[in-house]
């Protein structure tokens, strides 16, 4: 077979695997009890590898809060000293099978969702979602943030564990792909709009919370927290997307992107046929809609693993399914539709199961192909949250951002060097 034929065969397999993966939520555990190779002196983070010295404000803020959460520091000043003197090993979530939003920090005693791909056997994880605004994943770490994280560990975590135990007994867990597919028909896109998906998830979860026989006050606190947080299922959707893209990764000759991420300083990608090799470039600053009191000048460069949703064929690539998203991230309904149409030019196929009613039920753009990015000059455009550039502040808005072209140029060069012209 010619190289072109080998690439075609590999890419067909990669996107087929991605679409056929069956991500199911099966458990919640503490990170130290699930993530292989996770050590007590380690903090996992969103995006490609980075050192403390190069971290952006929101990622530094999240690390500071994480060290206080673990009881390793009593004050932000102590935490910063610990982080800066080399006592902590920083590693990307993606290298351990995870994807977490924004700063995306995970420490040993944080609860995480466990997704099992029943088709290909992969496991993926993400952390719990705190809501919007002043939260750890946006770099905030005051008492309100710490108190919420403690409640999530002490009450939300065991309640969800008990409910998922019942779900696994009943039907093997909660299948996530059907919820995303249905959400796309109800006005969500699966990255910055999870209003419908969260309700669909609660319909699945509530009977198992009841079967778990929780105290009434605990049940009501858990239910109210989930109901009032439209992003409650974002992290679950991200872990599902990670499982989908894992099924498309490490396929020889494939030019399909299997990781698309940012850490607030750098953006980075993996390409299926090039394994876990990072290609990085400076992270761009998103443009968007800001909370009262904040402006574009407050925005940090883009951050988070949440672009794994676009990598898997939904999220910003499915904005045509979610016209109301523009009230959150900016732009217009026309832009949302045009962005989805443009992403077809850089993706290998249309999704079998994720479809868009407004586009006559076409499948979503799926399988970013570095060859098509180079050919068209179009790069993946996603929607995103916006973090304040200073540690401790938190979320200041939401917006739109496009990935740097040089990521794909460098990856294509490496592909040619690996496989030949």
C-alpha cells in the first residue's frame, strides 16, 4: 500500500473507533485510588507539560488552592513557597488518561469520575465541577472555595458513589454518549452549554440516589447543587470525550488529532500516529463576554482540557445545535452556524451519532486532520471559559478562541519525518 492509502486506512479506523466508543460512568473514587502512577507529591493539571515558573496566574492560583486543600499549606504564601521550591511534580492530565476543565488540577484526595469505555476497554477520568465564578479551576482559593471543595469531598462524593453503585448493579452504569446525542437535539453543544444534558443526567441519577437511601437532607443538598449548576455534567462529558479519543489514539499512520488542550501559557496537541509527543505553541487569548466589572484586559490566555469535547466531535464544533450559546460566549447565531460549517473543512468525517437538527441532522464535524488544517489554513475554533490573569480571582467571562496554526504545521513536519513524504 502507498503511504496515502496507509494514512487513509489509519484515519478511517481512528474516527470509527472514536465514534463507536461506549463511555459509561461507572464509579467515583479518590484520585490516589484510581490513577495509575499517581504519587503523593504530584499535581496533575490541564494542558501540555509546564513548570511552576511558566505557569499562568489561574493555574498558579489553582495549585495554591490544591496544596491548601491537601493540608500541605495553611496559607497561600506557604503554598506558593512549596510549589516554587520544586517539592511538587507537575504532570498533564492527558498523560494519565484524564481531562479536566480550565486549570484542571487534580491532587491525591480529590474525588474524580471514572468513565469506562465498554467497547474498547479504556478508562478515563475527570474531577468534579464546582460551578462558575469563584472556583478552584479558575484559580480562586478563598474560604468559600475551600469550604465548597470540602463539602464535595465529604458529602457529594459518597452520595454519588452510593448512587453509582446502584446504577452499576442495575445496568452497568450510566451511559454518557446517548445523553450528549440527545442534548445536541435540545439546544446544548456539550462544552459551554450543558443545560439539557445536566437535566437528562439527573433523570438517570435521581432514582439511584433514592435507592442509595441517603438521608433526606443529604439527598436535597446533592440534588440542589447539581440542579443549580448547569455545568455539573461538563466534567463527565469531558471524561467521556477523553475515552472516545483514547480509542482513536496510537494508530500508526493516522493524522487525526487525539488531544487538543491548553494550560494558560501554551496550547498543545497530540496526533494519533505520533503517540504521546507534544506539539506546543503560545496559547491565544479568547475574546468574549465578560462578567460585570471585568474587561478583555483581564483575560488570561486560554486554559483547560475541555477542548477534548471538540476533539471528539462535539462542543464548539456543534455550536450550530446550540444557538443560545452565543448569549454566554458572544458572537451571533450566524457565527455559531458558520463555525460548525467551517469545521467540516478540517475534519475527516461526520459523526454517526452526534447530529444537528438545524443542519438537516448532519453529523457533527469529527476527527481533526492535521493535513486538512494545513491545506485550508483553518484551525479548530472552540468556545471557552475565560479566567482572570491574576491568581485568586476566578472566572471573568466566556468566549471564543482558535488554536495556533503552528501546532499543526509542526505536527505535520514530525509526521513526515516519522513516516516519509
